[in-house]
């Protein structure tokens, strides 16, 4: 078995596809994103952030929740939801957006029409530390202080 984190969902999908295509007989297990109580995805890179920078990093999980909320309210345009994620990150002082996209979970191509299983991918740099996060549109992460998204 090979274990990969959902946070690195594109890598996990690629290795899974390679294992199938090359008939390696290896089972790929994708483990869910582990989050701190405030919603920040666990990463060894978080330790390189000051407390203030760590608070800025919460914009990534806020962006995922914003997309989930927008979808729940009826927005199904991939570009509109991607823009919502971008704006959420760009509005955070100290955060530099790397990318925000809503993609098909199999091909990782951006989607025009979003479904609950579409995946939101975000990346931002905070104080020189590049962070990534992801969630399914229909299952955004819990909010800050454990609130439901």
C-alpha cells in the first residue's frame, strides 16, 4: 500500500493512475486532510510561520469555505467560484496568491460547471512559506474555532 495525503490530491491521483496503468498491484490510499481546530491544514511548513503569519494562513481554509458556501447558495460557475477563492486569499494582508482553481477530481482540469465532487485547489505564499490546501466543493472544511462551513 501507498499512503498519500488528500492535501496533495494531484500527486495522489497521478501515483494512483500510474499504479493502475503500469499494473503495479499497489493500492493507493488517500488520507483525509488533517486540520488544526482553527481550520488550518496541518503541515510541517506551518512551524516556519509566526503566530501572526499563521493567522494570515487561515485565508486558505477560508477560501475553501467561501467556495463551498457560494456553491451551497446556488453558484455553479467554476470561474465565479475560483474568483471567490482568489479574492478571499488576495484580501488577506501578508498573503500572496499562487493559484486558486475549481477542478475535476479525476483530470484536474478547471471546470465550467461545478458539482459537489469538484475539487477546490488553493496555494498561497505567506512570509516566504508556500502553503497548499484543498477540499471538495460539497464538503468544505470546518471553519475557524471548529464552526461548520
